């Protein structure tokens, strides 16, 4: 990794991947995402998308920015499209139906 990229990484708040599950909502019922799942996202990927990480000694780290990019890119790879926003209903006049 070039020095300029390394400096940029250290300006971000690095998060150890074992701490990432605390940042995510439970996916199935009340169960938190297991740290092994985060490790798999980083090493194997999900729907062809890998979570960006940097290894420092024996620990993998990611950033909030990389995690959000991973979530966005996996949703796109799965073909997920957010539901359209509901059209606002026309408000009725104060005296009843018009």
C-alpha cells in the first residue's frame, strides 16, 4: 500500500472487525452478526463484493466508510432497489370531503 493511501487510512477511524457487529442491527431475529461473518465478508466477499480491510499485525480493521460502501455495493449486486416513496395524499378541506 502506497504511503499516501496509508496516511489516508490512518486518518479514518479504524474499527477492528470483531467490533463491527456492535455497529450493525440484528439481521435475524435478535441475533447479532457473528464476527466470523464479518471476517468472511472481508476475505470471501458477499455477492461478489468484499469488505475493505487493512491488516495491522494479526488484526483486520475496517472503517465506517468502507462498511457503508460494502452494504451499498452488496445491495446493488443483489438487485435491491429501495421501495418508491409513497405519494403524499391530498389533504381534505377542513369541512369534510370535497
